[in-house]
C-alpha cells in the first residue's frame, strides 16, 4: 500500500478527529509523527507537524469528504451567528 499526505496538523485532537471521519467512511489512513509532536510540541516545526496519510487510491475521496465536512461546519457556524440578528 502506498500512502500520500493529505494534511498536516499542529494539534493531535484535530488530526485524530479528521482521521476518525475518514476511517468511518471507509478510507484507509494513518498518522505520522503524532508521538513526537504530542510528547514535545516544540519539535512540531522541525518535523513538519502531525501528518495525515491516506492510501493513494482513496486520496480524491478523502479530499472531497474533508471539504464537505469543513463546508458543513462553516455553514453551521454561519447559521448560529446569524440566528441572533
């Protein structure tokens, strides 16, 4: 299996949530350097953050799923911000 980097994070929680979203939708993925960054956050710039890798064959589906999740979140935040006006 060949994996391709889809994203890089400086926060373990966001990386893990994104990995969970992809895994729940049948996309094979893994994280790289999560232990280094979690144990010593000062090394984050040196290693390039926590890398989220997906199988090459799932790359396009993963990108679409991540964009959809981000758009859903932004729409929800917009609805909440305009509900008070």
